[in-house]
C-alpha cells in the first residue's frame, strides 16, 4: 500500500490581520508538511461577505512570508487543487449539496426565518431542546411542489441520523463520541446560495486531498457534524489533531489586544525577529523534552511532533518572547544585525546606512530586546541630542558649578589627546576623575549626558571614540553653556 501524501492546510477567514493565535497552528501545519515532504496549502474561507476585509489576505501573505512559512498552493501561487478562495467555488458546493439531496442524505427546507424564530421561542418557553424541528424532512413531493410554486428559495439541510452515535478520533484528544440525537439537521447550503462553513470545509478538504487537519480546538465541537457529512458522501476521513488555544499571559481567557500586540504585523513592526517568533510560537504549548528552549527552523522541522503538543492551553508570555528575541539578536552577525536595524532607525527619521551601523553594533547588541529599541540607544550618533533638561548634567552628589568645572576640564583633556582611541580616552578620563577627587562614574555621568542627552547610553569611551573628537567637544561646549545657566 502506498502511503498517502501528507497535505495539510490552513483555512483562514479573511476578516482581519493575521493573529498569533492563527500563526501557531499555521506553523504546526507548515512544520508537519516540511517534515514529511508534503504540501502546505492556504485556502481562503471567504464566504462570509459581511465580515470580509480586503487587507486580510495580503496581510496573511506578508505575515507568512515574514515568518518564513512558504506555502505550496493557495493565493499568489495557485496550484492543482484550486480555486483556493471559497467564494470562487460556489458551484462545487451546489453540486455536492444537490448530490446529497438526490441521494437522500439531505433535503430542502422552506421554513421562513419567522417560523424558525417562533419555534425557538416556543422551545425556550418549554425548555425543550433548541433546534430545528425537522419540519421539512418528510415533506411529500406535492408539498415540495407547492413551496416551490410559492417561489420560496429553500436551504439544504443534512439528514442527521436520528439514533446512534458519531465517533471520531483526534490525535491529541483521543476518541470523542456524541449522541446523534443531540445534533441538529444542520444547514449545508443557505438560501443565498452560499455554503455554510461545515459543507464548504468538508468538500474542500476532501477535494484538496487534505490528509491531516490541524487547527485550533475551538473547531472540535464541529467535527461530529463534519463526520456525518463525510459519511453521507462516503468519503474517507482525514486525520484530526486539534491544538489548544493560546491564553492570555495571566492564564485566563483568550489572548487579545488588551494584553499587547497580537497580530503578526505588530511583532514585525516592533522589531521582533521572525526566527525568535517562530521558535517562541513553536514552544508555546509544545516541548521536545523538558529543557530545550532554542530550536532553529531546521531543528523544529526535525523534532516537531504532534505528540509533544500539550493539550492544556498555554499562556502567551511577552516576557519569554522578549528574552527569546534578545537571544536571537545576540546570535546575529554584525552585518546582519546592522542591516536589520536600518528600517527601524529610518522610521525614527535617522538617515542611516547599514555600514554606519556596523561599528555601533557591539555597543548595543547585548542590550537590545527588540530591534525597535535601537533608536533610543543610538539616535545621538546621527543627530544632535534632543533638548534635554540641563539639570540632568549635574553629576551625582555634585553641584552645577562642580559639574561645569568637570566638563570644562574634560574638554581640555580630550582636546589635547594625541589620538581619539578608546584606550586613550579611557585613561585620560579616569586620571581626570582622580585629580578632581570624583568617582569615575560621577565624571562619566556628566560627560555622558553632554554628548548623548541621556543618562543611560551605550558604553561611554567607545561612544566618544566613534562620535569623534569634533562632535564630542562641541557637545561638551553645549553642556558647559547649559550648566552656566544653572545656579547651585
Ligand atoms: N475558516 C475557519 C477559520 O477561520 C477555518 C477552520 C478550519 O480550519 O477548519 O479558522
Ligand atoms: Zn423546514
């Protein structure tokens, strides 16, 4: 027997920007496909036109590309199983819904929304099961003809078996069984000609030869309905694996905007590395052993397995993501980090090239949690320090005039140095601090604010050397002037 080709898919509804909650199952599917040399398919479930958002698919494509999750079939790339937009597949759903009607597995229902509403109200009052009462399941041919003559467009409903049970196996949740009598005769095709999710998903997963369905466990309750549809068609079932949702950091409720950024574009725009994001998303609720945190993409493809997924929901931790991101930033080569920083610095209005940044990389690489923090560290290399509060220039436990004197002396020493190398500056300023009876930190603090406008900045001797003597002296002059305006 030849083994079935592994074909997995994600089936996003284009209603908004791509969310980490969807990115995680997307990653799992991608890893699974790559691990088995199979296909990763993107199918756009866009039959709900009221919630359609034109930016969603381009955002999805950008996000997947950014994460490095290339897809073999779907938007932009096409494929042999298209179309990959459900809105372009309406005829197929019609065809298959009609097939079930003609084979006796489904029927037309003419009930008006008013009748269904009244029915629901009555059921609520009597506290009986809420659901469709199967009124149209047994209509005679004459009754059908009468409704058709009235011009009512029917929906198509599945004839759910009235007795027995429906069971299926989920790789993570095990065997799940429901009593058929608890299931409604669900709608397959709506009167506007659009399929319901249930019909479309089954038809598409079948026609696209999807072998494994891996998705968020919010879809688990729908599976028995899908099984009944598969059975009605006589189609082979795919393998199901439902993965738990990502919870909010505090462990209660779904991760949502209120906790921080939740869209993949947010993380991209805030200076997270796709490598870190992928590693983090894989590790939320999946483990290989109980200690390994860092998995690069190849390691994930090698080691990822459905059985390592924990079915208790996992919390999203911004802190863990940040530390993972910092780790991946530290691993980058100087050229690579410099070129990744360019767009973030330009966005802050700094006119930089990556070659300008290479010498600065050693000053900040260990300090960055995200790429977007870089501007806050090194902007003053590319423009004059923003106006800062002159009182920041006053050194710790120093007066304004003592700080001014110290700056004046520093100016003279630095102006007289034979060169502007790090070691030369280092010994000159240490010696000066000594002579002035100051702690090194006191003197450096004053100089730091004068040249950078900040109290926290990259290592000072390196900073001075890279800034160059001329700029350093001019900024120290500015500091002296600012201090002169202060009284002790
Ligand atoms: N369109 C559904 C969604 O937006 C797809 C669910 C599934 O994967 O079957 O998540
Ligand atoms: Zn009906």
